C-alpha cells in the first residue's frame, strides 16, 4: 500500500472485523429467534386464527352473496349506481377469468391489515399529536419504515416467524401503517386552537376533547391516511407473496419468473380493481361524514 | 361597597423555558426588552392587581401585544400565571385540583371567543348546549335549555344549521348563547365583537347591554377599541406592555388620563357619545331660593348673571330672567309672589343623559340648561361653553 492510499481509497474497517460484527449480530439474532420465536409466534396465534377464519369465510361463502355484500357496502358508502355497476362487472370478470379464490384471499388479508393498521395507527397518531417528544421519536421510525426496502425487514421477520401469513401481515403493516399515523397526528394538530380552547374553557376533560372535538375534526385527514394505508397495503401484496402469502401476488410472482405476460396482467388488473373499490368507498365515506364542511361560507 | 367577586393579586406571567428562574429579576423591575435579550424570557404580565365587582361589565383594553388576551385566559386558567393569586368568591383558583378546575369551568365561568371558537362539526343547538353536554346533562334537558337561549339571541330556526352556514354576527350570537347556556355567573369575552363589521358590532353591543340588564352577570370584556370600552364598560382597565396603567370609570379615563399613553388613546374618542351630562355640568351656582321676586332680584345681582334657576321646597321650578322680573316688579302686575308666567321656556336635562343627545337643546338656548334629576332636584347647569370645552379636548 502506498503512503497516500487513504486519500484515494476510503479507509475502511478491517475485513475480518466487519465479518466478526456481522457474525455476532446474525448469531445473536438467530439465538434470539431460536429462544423466543415460538413464544412470539403464539402471541400472534389469535390474529392468525382470525385471518384463516376470515379467508375461509370469503372463499367458502357463495360468490353471489359475496358480490351482493360488496356491492351493498359500495352503494351504501357512495350512493352511486355507476360505481356499483362497475364493481359488479369487474368482480364477475375476475371470477370468470379464474381469479376468484386468489382475489378473496387478497381481499381478506388486505382487510385484516387495514383494520390492524387503523387500530394501531390511530392511537399512535393521537400519542404523537399530544406530545412533541413522542413526535420527535416516532417520526424518524416512520421514515425508516417507509424507505427501508421491504426485502430487508422481511429477513428478520422470516427468521423469527418462518414463512406464512403472519410474517406477510407484519411486513404489509410495517409498510402500510405510516400514512395513517402521520395523518392522524397532522389532523389533530391542525384542529383550530380556538376551538380546542373553547372545549377546555367549558370544562371538557381529555376524553371529551379527544372524542368530541379532536377526532371528529381530524377525520378528513385520518380518512386520507386510511385511504393511503389501503393503497400501500395493496401494493405490498406481490412482495408479501414472496414469503408465502397466498393471493393475487403469487400468480404475479409466477408470471415474473416465467415471463407469462398475460397471467401477470390479469392478476395485476385484479389488484387494481380491488384498489379502486377500496379507494372510492373510503373516500366517499370520508366525504359524506363531513357534511358540515359544505354550506355557504358567508364571512 | 359590595365585596369584589374577582380579585387578582400581584399576578405575573413570564413566557420562556424556565420562568421561575427569572422572577427575581422581574421583581427587581428589569426592563422587558432587557429581560428578553439577557434570558430569552418574555414578560407577559407584570404585577396585575384588579378587583371586579359582581354584576359589572369590566373592560380590559389595550393594543395588540399589551397582554390582554393573556390576562383574560388567567381567569379560567387556560393559562397559568407564573406568580400571583386569582381569587373568585373568596376561593383561590390557583389552589384548585385538576378535577375541581373542570367543575369550576363547567359551572362558574364561561367564555366567548374572538373567532367564535364554534365546533364546525356540530349543529347550532349542539354548539349552544356544548357546555351542558360536557356536564353530562340529558339530551332532552340540554336541548330545551339551548333552544331558549337560541331564541333569546334571536336565532330561532337556525338550530339545525352548521356554523359555516351562518354569518359572522350570527356565529357570535351562537358563541354568546353557548356562554349563557351554562348559567355561569362570570362571563369572559375575549375581543368578542372585534371580528365583526362595525354595524353588526354595535348591534351586538346593544344586545349585550340589553341581556346584561336582565341577567346581571359579571362580565370581563377584552377589547382594543376604546369606543367599545366606553360604551360597554362600567369600569375600564387600560393595559400597556403587560401592566395596568389606569383603572376607572369611563369618564375618569376620558377626563383624567393617567399618562401620555392613555391620553393618546382617548384623543380620538367621540367624547360626545361617551360622556354624560353629569360629568360635564357645573354646580348650580345660579340657584335662586328667595321667596319673593324682590329678594330674587337681589340674589340674582349677587351672582352677576341675568338669569337664575328658581328652586322652591318642592324642587326645581323654572328658569327666570332678570329682565322679566324687573318688568314685573316695575309694572307691579301680580305683586311680589312667584308666578308660572315668569318662567322662561327652557327644557331640562337629566344627569344621566348622553352629551350627544343634549347638544341641540344646549345650542338652542341662551341660558345654560338646568340639570334636574328624577326627584325633581336641581343638580347642576350645563352651558354651551362647558360642552365646547370638553369636546374640543382642552
């Protein structure tokens, strides 16, 4: 090595040391998953049971009934015949093209992921809105969750829990939960301070303020967050299929490895159809819950 | 004098990372700007002492940055002071526990906000009954009560609308109804009418005065508008840079401003509208009490005027002129006794009349107008010269 090598070449750590670090960390984690893997897995058992039950329910229920329920929800939320007809047509086409079962599997895991993301994300968002310290801690974590390539955090999850629905669920939630947290936080922070002051001045306690004022007024933002969460969950379907989540992702994966363009396209379009249904329903619901925002603004 | 309902004693508010640490400097009288530069703390309120009587409208006025909005938020502890006491009905509000504070806010004190502070997602009736909902009162009962207040502020028929469907003035009526709906004795009004246009504002002022005559609440009213302060206030405190510079009745402030700051304030005020006859009139020096006309003439010559106000045991009788009396004596028409026909045709004014209303009569008459109270007694006399002196800002 020449005298100035540090100038042209980055003075990097000794290879042996680097290897040692990796070995220790990997070994440590492997040890951890060997010792606690089962305990953690059993912790997720109830969710797994629910996931399996819900998937079976959707697959085993008569397809006509499932379509009727979905269209019922769509019409109930949007009050739009056009959209309802579109939904019927796309669901019929999906079934006719042989993707009904996969679509039901995907629908079930997305529904569960979304519900869990909301159940976890909104309280975290509320916590963040209530404390600047919590915000400064949670924000970088959310940044990591959103930018870290999904494959990277799939590794430890798979090491810990093996291949299957639960690791897939965790991966999807990690990827999809940040929007609902961020927008809950933002929505609550944007509530007019004078309105909050008024609530305080009339003696409202923390819960009365939260459920009576903050959450209702943050709802447009929270709904936007939920909408984003659903879209991101759907985008993760293909990646999740790599660790054994059945559904529309697996045929897509197969199409990629075997260069079956049409198979990929059909299943991709089925995912798009699901996305559109979720999106329109959640947006229409958000809009209808904000009736007060209409009306004449005559200041 | 009645006991004050609200007393503020030696109240200080310092904003910053560690307000306690700079209190010694503040007590030593450090300059506000120096405090900010040296320690990064802002002195919001400095040694405030106020006592507010039950049933009065107490106006706190100051320009923006004077600390008035900070001060009013201490009354219900939306802001906690750095030091000092707030005593309401003999109870130190600073000693209340969290739960007691909630109860205090629910039942004893209510507030009207500058930008209304209405809940945009609730209907008018839900907004008005908000204070009762917080108290967990049955829906039926609170709606009944809310409807009555909605009616009282003149918004019947709007109860199922949302705030965004109402105009600014209507929204503030909702704010007022909400504040009155909890039956709290103390009403805080933070620049309540400042966001309204002038016509609506004076309408709302009238409505407040009218309501207050019925309700007799203790009202603390914040404003930056001296005309509004003079119109509403039983007493006014003027706040400057976080300090109270003067407290007094409206005419005190107008006629005896405590310093240059207050004086600059009152310069542009429409005094004719703010002052009453009482505050401008002179003592009734031209009072004639003589029993005969002859004696009256002697008395009149004594105070070197050509007119006088004849007052008998039954109170004020009328204005007489020297000329008329002399003619009467000379012609010996009716003897030496008083007679109605000697009185001049001059109107009387009451001590409580607004100056503006009596200006025309004052100008129409040669002699100063007699000021006569409800009991018919002569209280003073009001001349053109006095009015012009007061109005010309001398």
